[in-house]
């Protein structure tokens, strides 16, 4: 399961801090009725793409001592299972909506690409 947290910082600061970010405590399991705080279970790395570039982010994972299920805490500028940040997606949707329609042609919206 995924929970969101507003770290109050931008993506560059979050990236620079890495595992040293001020990760929140998860005090209740969203999977079971346990009210025990979840144990920090480790981290995993994921990408985030913005107009400025590509970022490698550390995401904290927590595990419930009772049901053994995990919870990941994503920064609020990300969306689950998507590499583009919320602001990039919002800009693309906004651009698409503001582009005038020309006949039956499909509108094209450019997303930043990942450097290979």
C-alpha cells in the first residue's frame, strides 16, 4: 500500500538528502486493525522525470509487525507507478486542453524523456 507525505521540500532537495530525509512515522497499519507503529523496513529506489531532468529517489518502506504487510511513503510530488511527477502530468494535461482542435487530428503533448 502507498501513503503520501508532504515533505515540504522540492524534488532536488529530496534527492540530495536521499535516505537522510525526515521520513514520517507510520503509527497505524492501513491493512489490519493493529494500532502498533510500523517498523521501518528499508528503502527502494525509483525514478522521477521532470522538465529539468531525471532524479533517483529513495522511498521508505514500513512493515506491520502483526500482518507483515508493507507500506511505502511517497513524497506528495509523485504518483504511484508513474515516473513523471504530478506537476509534469498537470502541465501536459493543461497544454492538451488549451491546444485548439484542428479537424480530426489528434493533439500531441510532449513529455520529458528519460536519458539513456
